[in-house]
């Protein structure tokens, strides 16, 4: 059967009315533009659909019945958006809905189900608008400018009860979209969900929604979760869109202190990258995406960023591909040289794989190290120090955050016995002597990691700053000195505890890229760490970039690149 409507049955006027209606979603706009009455527009739309059905060999319902129904819903525009009457004749088959085939090539959002681009990449910018809430005009104008500059399709999804989306002179309503949009199961935009606009955890309970690698949920609260998954499933990320509207009631919640959108980039290799575009709700709506800064509806290229907080390094297990893409580069420049951060922040630099306490009672691990001439603590620490030295940049300051794997050295010196460990006996005694001298001099014991790293480096790691445990280190108002293994007063760190701090902070440690409220967790630089093997994972390779505005983005390593 030929699924394409036979155009012969459709008159030119019906086709013109239909095309404009799909574009605007407004019968009154169509009537005004084409100089027709609204009744005539309605008739033309109904006749269009009747002709589509006939061309597929179907007998349409009686004209009178169809005229009573809601034409809006037949063309993929929600009733809530227009305020129309309940449909008398609902279309359930997309093939005969009349607009699908024609729109796919022009607009992914209208297409609902679209393939990745044949070449290059396809960009979409998705945001939400809450009914009855004021639009942040500065941010909206910046979004439009950025979409025009990057060739992105811009779509706004409604959040909230039936009501008007504020428009005025913003033109926002012409970008309204509705329903589920699926990009070849690479990205899904969950426009079919109806969530309360004031939900603080809009992604909670959506774990079973995992058809696509990335699921973007239209909602004002900024949140991102890396899903627990069977390793073979590949990356699964849920993130909200943020909103272009201001909260109707301003509370103290950090989650609603930003206006936002998501830029989605789908490449022809089937990989996608999604990033939040965020601006302070109290500001002018300026934001930055990688090297593009958008301000006053103008786009400035070649801008640098404030900080890159790398996913936990665990140097002994550092994925060479991740290292190359982040610091070394190849055919294209490395992430660091592309974004030129003022600060590079490192967590869990040294894995301490050689004598990690996780393996203390594992004779098989010890034997494997013996036959592979491994298990040399000095060599591992020297390699980690060389890594820190080799990743330095003139334009950036390297900052090392005190982390639990770094502290493993101190634990080893406290608990191990050099007489049982000939491989490490000399280094153990040297490091122990250094530690005892620190104690004698009244210096903090946890500084032994920094001391040994500088001692083992060729140039004592000049230009590299090791943060003290009690130190604060802020970049653009974001606390970057917390690794995440410890919360207040010696308690084990956890997301709920950090969220209760009510601060903006970027952490490491969980290896699971997450955004909740003001807390961002970076990922890791290798998802196959020995102690985390098994069929399940919730880790992902990813860094966090911080901009001068204080806004942040996760940069996931997906398809061999960060964007
Ligand atoms: Fe850690
Ligand atoms: Fe870690």
C-alpha cells in the first residue's frame, strides 16, 4: 500500500492551510495570514484530513461529526496548548495523520520519530515553559540567537496545567511543541510526560524509561542522572530541560534559581551529546556553551572557561583514549587546549592500586602483581606525579583535591608491615621516616601524599596546588575543594548530605555524573576499575566544566569524544 497521501485529492488551499497550521498551531493565526475566516480554516483542515484518509483507502467518518471534533489533536498539537474541545475523531495511526511524512525532513520536533543525520550533526535546543509564568526575556533572546548561530532547531515544551504560555512579543508560542520525540533511540524528548512544575526531583521514578541513550524531560528543575544499568546497555542519561520561564513563586531552592535549556547534538555515527545551557534567573540571561558565550542576543566565539573538574583520574587505570582526548589531542585539539580553563581540578589522582587496602587480604591479587612485576608503590606514585607534571598548562593552574585514594598512602604506612613486602620495603621506610618527621614537627599527617608526590616528581611539581583538607577553593562561586568521600564531622559523604549544605559545589568520588540542586558530581576516567567489575554499573566517563557565570555542564565521553 502506498502510505504517502495522494496530493491530487488535497486542494492547494487545504494544503496551504494545513502547512501553516502545523507550523503555527493556531487556527486564528492561519485565518489572519491567509485572509480566511476561522470557520473556513477549520473546514479546510477537516477536509484535508478526510482526503488523506481517502487516499489511504479509508472511509472518513461523517463530515458533521469530524467538524465537531478537535482538529488540533489530529495534527500532533495538544488540546491543552490551544484550549480546544475534546476530539470526536482521534487519529491513532501516524501514517494517516497526514503531517508526519512531510515534516520529518524539515523539523525533527514535528517528526516525532527521526533518524540521525546522514552526515555531520543535527542540533536541537529544548527548553520548557511553565503556563502562566513570566518569560525570562534576556535568556530567551539569547537562546534564539544561539540557535540561529549554531543552526539548531529550537523547541519549547509546556509544563504545568492548562493555561496560557506567556508570549507578548517574544514569539515563544511559535516554538511550542508537544508529545514524545524520538531520535532513532539515541535521544528521546519526553514531551508526553506531565509533571508538576514545582517537583524538586522530576527524574525520580523514571528509571524504566530507558529506550534511548539520552532522555530529556521537559521540566524547570535542573537535574541530571546517570542511570544504573547493565554494562552492555551503554550510556543511559536522564536530564531535565530547564525552563525559559521564571518560577511563579520564588523560593530558596537552588534547583529553581536558574533558567535553562538543553542543547542536543546527534551525529551521523549514532552518538549524541547533551549539555545544559544555564543562566541565573536573577541575571541578564547570559550563558556559555563550550567556547561560545551568548550575551545580549549576540554570540561570541573563542571564549575560554573558568574550570574543568576532571572525572576521578585513578592514574594507574587511566583510559588512554580519555587521556588523549582530554590532555594530549591528536587530529583535533585536546579538550583542555580547546577550552583553555583557568583551573584544572583533579580528584583521586593516584589510585594506589599497587597496595590498595581493598586487596590486602587477596593472595591472588598479590600473586598476579608478583608475576607481572607490579605492586610497586614508588613506581605508581612517580607515574602519577609525572602525569600531574605532564598535564600542566601555562594558561591553567592545576589543583589537586584531597581524595580517599590519595589518603590510601597514609593508611598503608599505618597498617602495612615492610617486612612482609620486599618490593616496597625501602620506599615504605623512606615514606615512614618522612611521616614521622612531619609528626615530630607538628605538621599534619595527611600532607604526606603531597610531600611524596613532589619528592618523586622531576621538578617538585611547581605550579601544582595541593589543597589542604580544611581548605576551600571556589571558582565562580562554586566550591571545588570537596572530593565527596567525607561529609561533615567525619560522616561518609552522600548526595543527600551534600545537597543539604545548600551550596554550589562540584564533587568527584561517585564516578557517576549527577546534577541535583547546586551539587554536581563529575564522572571517572575509566569505567572498568578492577574493584568495580561486574555486569552492572552506574559510572560514566565525564568531566564538569565551570563557566564565569557559575553555570556548569557535564561533558560526557561518548563515541570517543566529549562533544
Ligand atoms: Fe574517591
Ligand atoms: Fe574515585
